[in-house]
């Protein structure tokens, strides 16, 4: 590894129209600011002569056989010779002359410096209205909400980073969602993140961009959800459980009338269904958190770890057995009422207020017992 300050990295797939302009601009940014560095093109299988253009303009070319935006960037960062890496697309949409403002933040101790097009300038025609007013703002808001990341432009294509810090994260997504993984994993890994204003210009290519709005937008959203079990599983599960529980408790004693509407056992059936659904989702939440932590996708959480000091396999088994006994007790009471009626016809509304909660307790008890065994199995490595 040389003592270069920065590697300017561009992923490339058939960028012959704009690549020479981008390389020249990057080389000029290094020269004009007296910065030691290199320009590295991570080529993803171009067939239009992009490799030859890059070499002619003074860039170094790395052939990356694995297809995908993320795959090209991962390989480029691993092969970079600079202490820092500035990455940007090779479509002439970003200004490599902004290199000094990124390096200034890295020299201040930040690990990841994002560009922010909304704080800088978005030139006319540079960003489709759907991306500008819906896609980017919504996904950036979700990123801030889920992970408390101080970034207003989550998917800006120009960003700079400490090479060793990013390599230590062991990023692995190969597609467009790599941009989200870098930011999320940096935040979860405790890296210092900031942003600087930058400019977005219209794409200089005559062909359509590789980005596909709905497909890649969904892939980014899916990634954000998968990396946040709290928002994907826990909060929906807990909210659903308690809504169902509150409605169920209010209807077990008898029907309730609100204005012109009367709620009876039909509503009770669906409310208990919410209780079961909420319980299932909550178990998924804890399981996903344990699995994600074990596999290194999610960082350890001391508060979460302390929970397991009190909620053990034995605790879960006892709670599950209590629910089974409660369900059996309600079932026995229902049988007693039926026996008192000489096993004849009974009021369906009255009996459903017993049999439905009984069945729910049975199902929750089984969920608690087997869920406890499953979580204990997942946690064996953690305990070791």
C-alpha cells in the first residue's frame, strides 16, 4: 500500500460517453489542490472501450467480474491505494472539484462524509421529480427515523470515507442497496458521519441510466426494514398485540355499544386474532435481533442483552405452562356450564366468550414454550 492520500473511485459499466470527462476532472482536482492520489475505475464488464479510455486519461483500471453497483464499489475500495476513498458515478453528474470539502471533514476525524444535493444544488433536469420530491426525501426520512443518522440525502452518489473504517464493516450487498448498507452499517458500527453540500448535474449520457426507480427504490426500502427489526417487527407486533388485548378485555364480559354500533363476539374473534398476530410478530422481532447480532449484521445492544438475564428458557417455559393452565381452566369452566345444561344447547355468544379466550391461551402458551426453545437455541453462541 502506497502513502496516497485519496483514491477517487468510479464504478463503470459502459460509460464511454462521459468517462474521459470524469477522469480528467478528477485528475485536475488532485493536481489543482496538490493532493496525492489516484483515479481508480472499477470496471464491471464494459464492452464499449471504457477500459481503454480510462487508461488513456491516466486512471488505473480494476476489472470486477461480479456484476452489480455494490460489487464494483466493494472491489474498488478493497483495491484502493489511498488512505481515503472518494466515490462517485462516472456519468458526469457529480463535480469532482468538490474533493477538498470532503477531505476537510475526513481530516477533522469523520469516517464517512456524504454529499447532500438538497443543501447544494440540483440543476434543472438532473433529478426526476419522483426522485426529488418523493423517493429520496422519504427514504432519507426513514433512514433518519430508523437509525438516527444525521444525513439529509441518504442516497447521494458522491461520498468520501476512511478506507480502513469501511473495510472493517465487511459490507456485502452487491446491488444498488449497497449505498444504503454503507450508511446504515456505518451508523450501527459507531462511525462518525457528516455531510457537505454538493451539486448534481444532468446525466451526460445519451442512454438510460442503470438505476430503475421502483425496483431499486424497493431494494433500498427493503434493506432499511431488514436492518431494523424494531421497526419491521417489534413495534408493529407490540402495537397489534395491545390493541387486540384491550378490545378483547372490553368484550369478554359482554357486548359493547358505541353510538349506533354494537360490538359482540364477532369483534372479539378478530381482536383475539390481533393478539395472536402481535405475539407472533414480537417473537420474530426478538429472534431477528438475536440472529442479526450473532451474524454480525446488527451491533450488540447492552440493554437487549440484559433482558436475557431475566427472560431465560426456564422463564419462558413457566410462562407458557401458565398460559396452557389458564386456557385449560377456562375450558374446564366452559365444560361445567355445558354439563349443567345437560350437554344441550347453549347461547353461542356466552360460550364463545369462554372458548375463544381459552383457545387463544392454548395457542399463546405453545408459542411461548417453543419460542423460548428457539430463542435459547439462537442464543447458545451468545452465551458461549
